[in-house]
């Protein structure tokens, strides 16, 4: 663990090797993530699944230290299972987000985790919660995270609308991640999306070769 | 009732999830949750991995802020107090979250606003919510006044500072003292009961007719010293506040033109929806600064 000297810098430079995004629409949410786990410059896993289920209708996008976010996800999964058994019903997205925030906030000195929690419940419909470093909990209509998010902030500002349909939201997520992957070396591989509505959960997988080519890149040739 | 695991095996080292933590505890607790100093009843301990190793003095406590809010401004006026700030949550130099509410109502008499780390502010709100809930449950018509909230927060902030684990906020507490039991609000003049105070992250605190945090301390307080008066009208106070907010927006890079204005009067608390201010960039000297000195910068 680095020795942080607070007098030297206002904020440490932290790179979260990922692009993650969640967008709410009327009736649900779409979560998206790239699939690259890097260890320094080495791509440790090129097909990683960064969208983790916390409950049947609540999922978590993980960015930051892989081990930290896996530990947080495990704890929250366990507590939600206990909670749902007592409640005899599905967990609310806000409850799940609060549990993750408590872990993030109370262990803030030891964790490097940027989380996005999104899902559907009867109380709030589709909801998206952002939990950046430090453990702030913010309910938002959509949010982006990870190192790749810096490159698409302007793009998302321009093209996001608050009246997306499910297909439009999903297309927005895929295009945003395509652009993030195009410029962030720490993001890459494939795009995974998870769509959560009252009807259930739909997982989708778009291999990197099927993503649109961006400026300066060539489309992948068909395998011969 | 299964025994609650109290510590990890030290042999495993700090912060390691040992076999004890893997044992499921009963959902039924041995007793009601015990409040510990500066931690909410909702039991921060259970979310702190290995609280006994956290108690280890060798552990590094000092944090630094991640998602931060900038200046908060407060002034007294004839009918009460005004508090204003923008709605930006900055992430270093990135203007990351643009709809953050940094002014919160504590009860009908007190509001609190914060600059600095947002997660610590959310923690402070939780502590105050518990105090307010206790008031409600006492059901005796008595609620916390701004002076009490201010004193409480002074102690919380100073205590955390002594543990080298500060809550990274500068807080503004504003409000009107609730009338004493049996008295009515009309019995006391507003100027006697209006309160405005600032508490910093190391416990430094003061109260005055105008208080600010962050950049506004340098930019806005001189304006307030000139023009603020305890008996100024609401229109004059709002105009002065807008003037100060404009200056803070021009000269603070981590700010945005989207503000909330909160008001506490004897009638109660109101926090406005976010709004933007008209700002001026079209002075001739701005559009052509080197017209008379070509080649200069």
C-alpha cells in the first residue's frame, strides 16, 4: 500500500483500468462494461465479466482493484441473501446500494473501488447508483466509471437523453463503451451488457470484432 | 444464538478474512445496537473489515478527499439566514457530478451545508438524522436548535481530528433557535435567535453574521463585510448573495453555474431548486484584450 503524503497532493492519480456504465430508462436499467483486466501492461484476462449479480434484479459494475471489488461484492451478496430471506422478498436497489456504500465508506483507507449499482425493484422502478472512491452514494439517471470513462464524458453528455427506450439505452451503452475502448488502453476486449426490467434479466455479449471501428482503426477482417 | 466473532486470528495478519468471519452469525442480536462515538447506530462496525485491527495505532488514518464540493456561503438578514452553494461534486479537476445537493435540512429550524468530501458529509447527515429521530421519539415538542447542532458538530470534528482521522469537510450550520417551551415565536426578535456558524475539518469554528467555506472565504467575505447587515431586506440579501456566488463562479475553477439557495426563517426551512445566474463575459476589453497592444498577451 502506498504511503500517502497528504501535504504533497490534493488528490492522488488513480487509474481504474476499466470502462463501466449504467443507464436507466423507463421500466429498467442497462449496465455495460468492457472485458479487460490488466496487471500493469499485461492483459491478465481479456474476457472478464465485470457485471456481477448481487441479487436476481440488482447487478454491480466493478472498477478499480479487482480483488477489492470482488471482496465487496461477496460481502454484499451474502448480506442481501440474508436480508431477502428475512424480508421474504426481493431486495430494493437502494438497500443494495446502501450496503455497498457502507463497506466502501467505512473501509475507505483500504479500498480502491469505483462501483455502479443498478437494478429494478417495485418501489423505484429502474434505478442507478454511483459509488465513487471514498464511498459517496449518489442516485443518478446514468453514470460512467473506470479509467475509460474520462474519454467519453463529453460524448455521453451530448448523446444521453432522459427518454430512452430499452433499445436506445442499450445502443447508447454499446456506443459509449466502443469509444472508451478505442482510446483507453486499460479497456478493451468485448462489451457485455445486462438489461434488467420487471420481466427479468437479459445478458448480452458483443465480441470485440463486432464493435464498430472508430477513427484510425480498421474493421476486423473476417476469419478465413 | 451463535457467538459474534470479535477478532481475527492475529497470526493471519491484519485485514484478512479468517475462518471466524466465514461463520454466519445469527440475524438476531444479543442486545440493541450500541451507539459508539461518532458512528451511526446503523453499526458502522459491522461494515468495517476487522475493526480490531483498525484500532491498531500503527494503522494509517489520514485520508484525503475524492469527491468534493466547493464553497458554501451564508449570511444573516432581517428575517433569518440565507445559505447558498453550487451543486457540483468535483473529482480532482474533473467536474464529475453536477446535481449534488450540498445543503440539507436537519429539522424545521436548522440547515447544514458542507464543502469537502461528500461521503463524509453523508456520514454527518446520518449522525444528525439519528439525533433528530431521537427528538421525534421523545415527542416533547423540543427539537434541536442551530446552536446545539453547531456545538455537537464542533465536538465530532475535533474528536476525529484528534484521532488523526478527520471528516474532510467544512460545515456551515444555519438556523433560528426554536422558541422555548411555552413561548411563541413572536415573543423574540429574529435578530436575537438567528444563528450562523462554521466548523472546519480540524474543529476550528466560529459564528458570525456571515460565514463562508473554501474559496468564498477569500472572495465573498470582503463583499459581505462591506454590504451585509443583520437587518437587510430579503431582496438586498439575495442580491448580495448572487453577487458573491457570481464572483465565486468566475474565480473558482471547481465550480459551476448552478446554485441552490436555502432560507431559514421563523416560518421554517426552504431549499430552492437549482438555478443559474446571469454572468457577464461580453465586455469589450474581454473580447479584444490586446487591441491596443498588438503582440502582447
